């Protein structure tokens, strides 16, 4: 497996559950910045968010990352690449269609290009207009996603997907509160705030805006030390809760496109594979969990302008290897080819690397 493919997994964006409708009708004017909604407790919102099924909807999502990484080459077709290198910097727009846990489609749009991921049952298709190529993956029999946001076939981009990964970190070390209401994509919304009690986490808080009628995540904002501007944000700018047509998920490769078929459980263009396939493991749980990826090599010396090479140049040399700090994530590439990544400070990450034990 190539270094670039491994590293797509080494730098996950922080980590949606989505829910069915609840019998609450907002008695507000949607144009208000802070609409008046029936009072809901944090426990009630969290319980509904974590237990209800995936919705049917379509809309436009805008994702913005302000991690403090160096500017990476993403002009032209690169703006539509479905890889962590692209999504970890700048602002990106995608069209989204969801129909429960078994059918989703995401189209990431660039200036002159588009990438599509289509999940329909056991079939996953990834199309790049730049190369006019398609990758097709058949998921193993029995694969089931109870909610589309946590679906392993889709890239981490939409509010529901990011919310799912945030919720996975909820434990007794998390404070959960309700913030003021908001309007997102024209919808009145509750705002749930999750704050790690463990201050070794670089994440200070995560705010999830929930549609007041369905509790569907409409926006996720992740804050680091700067509590005024989110270091990472993904939000719907428009949304419709009408079930998309089945034709949306019936993918046919364009004429002349090269089609590559991957075996069961393989990864494709940044899509999830098993931990064994990727040579990765996780040390610890919750907000201070650290991802470990094995057998990672630095780029060749002549590769001085690639995204990976530019990130390497931004790193600091430490006795254990190369250390890269961002607003939400710290990475350590050790001299023996182990990559450690976690939403923790540098000292904590180096401790985990040295001891192999969780924080």
C-alpha cells in the first residue's frame, strides 16, 4: 500500500448520527437569528441524536478547515479530490443526497472538475471527472449501516458524518450543554455543545446545530484554543427533507471511463478499509485517543512540491522523529516509520509514542 494511501487514514478530521422526526413544531419566524423553540434539555437532544434512524434529504454542504496547515496545492481538479489532503485545508462545496443508511451520494465540486461517491446497497462507486476513471467496490455480504452518517463507504464531509465521529468520543469526560438557538440553511435549530473535560485535548468544544423538527445535524463547528472562530466547520447552506429519487443512486460509468474493480473490503480513494488492511490501531478512547499507522515513509527527496512533502517541511524535528502541530491535531512521524495522530498536545502524543500506553 502506498504512503499516500496510508496517510489518507492517518489524518482523520475530528470526528453523524442523524435522527427521525420528533413531534415538535417551531412557533417562530425562520428569519430570526435566535428563534424561540420549545425548551429541550441537553440529555433529551443527545439521546434523540444518538438513537434515531438516518433521514432522507438533499442539500448543499460547505466545509471549511482552518487548521493552520501550510497552503497545499489544490487548484483546478485538486479542489474536487476526495482525499484528506484536500479537505484538511481551505473551503469546499459538495452536493449531498441521503436516503437512509444504505443509499448516499456526495458530489464534491471544483472549478473545473467533480468527484462523486455513490453508495447503493453493497455497491460503492467513486468517479473522478479529471481522470475520467471509476473505482467500484462491492461491500462484504451482511454489511449494514444503521445510520448513513457513520457509513464507512462515504468520505467525512457532511455535518451528520462529522457529528457521528464526535458522538463516538462522548463519555464521562464530556460536558454536554445547550447553547442559544440558531437558523442554519433556513431551518430553526437547537445547538448542542460538547466540551472535553480533559484539557490535554486540543478540542475546546464542538457545537452541533440540530434541525428543530427532525434533529438532523445541520452544522458542526469544532473549536480549538481559539474559541471565537471554529478550526473546522461543515454546514448545510440549503437542505430539503424530501426523499431523493432512486435514480440519484443508480450510477452508470460515463462513456469511455476506465473502471477499476476492488475486492471485498478494499479501500478506494480515501474510503475506509479494515484496520488490518491499513496497518493501523488506536491507543486510548474518547477525546485523547491516538491513531497509530505503521510503515509510513517520507516522500522521496525529489518530491518537494507534493502535499505530503509540504507538510513534512512544516514539521519540527524532535528526537523521536518529525512533529507537526495544527489547531486540532498533532502528528508524530517516528524515525522507525510509525505515525501517531491525535487531538492532544505534543507532550501527550510523544508520551503515548514512547510508552505505547493510553493517556
